[in-house]
C-alpha cells in the first residue's frame, strides 16, 4: 500500500511522453564520445537497448571550449531523439568530470545550450553557488528546459540529515529534479542515502528525485528507486560513467521484476 500512496503523491515529469516519476524508474546512459558522429552512434545503440533517457557529457567533447559549436551539436543530438529526453551535462573535475571551468565560463556554456532550446534538461552543479544556480534555473525556465541541480561526492557519504537538507535546498532553488550521488563505503552508507531519499520524497518534494549510492555497496540504490522516490537511474551501455552502474538491460529487467512484486 505504501508504494501506491507514493505513486499517487508524486507528480511525474512528462518529457516527450516519458513520465519520469511514474512506475519503474527510467534508465539513462551517459554519451561520452568526443565528437557528434560518435555520440549519434552511441545514441542509436542506446535506443536499440531500450534506454529511456540520454545524458550528453560535454566535458568529454572535443568542442567543449566552443559554446556556439556545442549549442549546434545539441540540436543534432536532439533531432536524433524525438522520443527520448536529452540531458545536457558539463561535469566538473571536482564532481567526477574531465575539466574545470570558471563559474563564469560554466554559466556561459550552459546558457548557450539552454538558449538553443534543443535539450530537454540541463544539469546544474551546486558548487557554482546559489546565485549562479538561480541564474541558470531562471534561464532554463524562460526557454522551456527542465533543471537537474546536482551534488556528487566520490569520497564518502555524508549524514542522512545533511543529505536531506541539501536535497530540500535544491527544491528551494527550483530544481525540477534534485540530484545527489555519494560514494558508499559499506551497506550502512547506502541505507543513509535511501533513507534521505525516502524522507525527502515523502515529506518535502512531490516531484522526481535522482539519487544514488555509487560503488559496489551502493548498486542496490540504483535499482530500488521506485520504492524510495528516485525516478531515474544511470546505467551502463558499454562503458560505465560512474562506479557501480548496472548494465541497462539487466537493470530494466530487475526493476521490472521489483515493480511486479511491489504492485
């Protein structure tokens, strides 16, 4: 019965007919190719594997320093995804990515892509500070782009209370999908992440969350989101983009089995 109440309460985010926050968590893979041709090929493989959503990791791209080229590239990728949400992400080194930009350059790149109005979602890293986050959230809203406000910790897992406070802060900043990824050193860390997700979903936010405990001991958090409130799960197609990712076909099968048990 608890699962049914959660499904009734959560407001799904409908993007291109993909309802994020309804039923089985939606799968997402990271597209990490250095050029558009490779990215388009990865997208085709992902679609054949049944991937629901795609993240374009621009920090891997050869064009990352040319905002105009990136904006044009976003239109080409979006054209290949008429039925799948496309998330744009520049992942900074401090957050597990490839490059470091100044806040000004980070904001400028994301604005250029948002203003092209091709992507469906944009990842906004919280380290840039509340003022810059709010600037990008406002820009995204004006251009019809949904926002993922994110925090990544590859060293460990903060306290459950700290994670709850951070996720609710992201809600206050206007996130359409608050995201937090932490490194689980043991099963207890994973329980903290799941507990924080459940409490925020139950008490503080009626939209979809995106949370995960990374690493081997956190893998279960990537599969059990329907019960706890995390509506998206990053999966591996060929190469994983973070520790503990599950192969997309295996993840879809396991989450569907869990959904059938819980229904």
